[in-house]
């Protein structure tokens, strides 16, 4: 069973999330909170596997709070829950340790998948935002953070972040699978990363996608 905490200053949002989760035996909500102080108190009593964290709170902001929480509870998997669909917010939350980013109003299936994914130690980004990131990268955004990637590497990195397989990337870009694998190896070498999840997370942190 995956245990969950929810923090949001709007009762309507909390009630909506509780309704989506109430009939799911594999998911258990341990507590809800409406501000940072309340959350910290409840976390000191019991720590869930996953925390759904609103970015805008009455006594703090979720971006800074995320960093503080993961210092105190490093095993906590945080999913940012927000109305902000700007990629800048995604990068800020990922930089501070969030494992997921989900827009409010998401469908139940996406919510459950996000929780399951981050509980397993992997990242989850809202599909709508992933598409924005993909489009920005494919249309020629340049890497500016400590490492220089080729335009082709940027294209492939964006597709990797959007969960394309090597074969799908090859088909989309009219390359051989071997060429895609070569580019992926180059990306891993340049970013000093061994896994796909690590590659995507590092790319977000560096502002490469």
C-alpha cells in the first residue's frame, strides 16, 4: 500500500483528491493539511510515502518548502500539485528535489499513475507540460548550463524525457537505432549519468529541457 499526504489551502481541491483516492485499496491517505506549519506537525507524527504539495500556500511557498521537507525527510517522494503550467516552475521544483509535477484538475488515472511512479523512485511530469517541454526543445532551445549539447542531442534528450523508446526516436528522426544509442551514450557521458531517470532529472536541473 502507498501512503499519501496532501497539502493544499483549498478544501475543494483536498476533497476532490480524497474522492478520487477513497475507493483505491492500494492507496491510503494518512493526513491532509492546509498550510506549512500544519504539514510539518503532521509529518513529525507520521511520514507518508508520497506528498501531494501545493506550490502556493498561505504561510510559505511550496518551492522552498519542498527543499526543507526533503532535508528533514529525504525518502519522501514529493509531487508538486499546481495550476502553474510554466516550465520554469517545473525546473524550480525539480531542482529542490520534487519527483513529480501534476496540474490541478488532472484525471484520476493520471493522479494514480503519478503517485505510483514516484513511489517507485521514478519521475512523473504531467503530460501537458511534457509536450510543452518537447516542443520548446525541438524548436531549437540551446543548452546553457555547464554542458554543450548538439542540436541532435537536444532533440533526442527531449524525446527521452517524453518517454520515447530508442526505436520510436529512430523512427521519428529518421535515424538508425544504433545512431540513437550512440547519442544516448554521449548524453550519459556528458552529463555523467547512468540511468534514463537520472538523465532526465539532470537535464531538468540544468535547464536543458
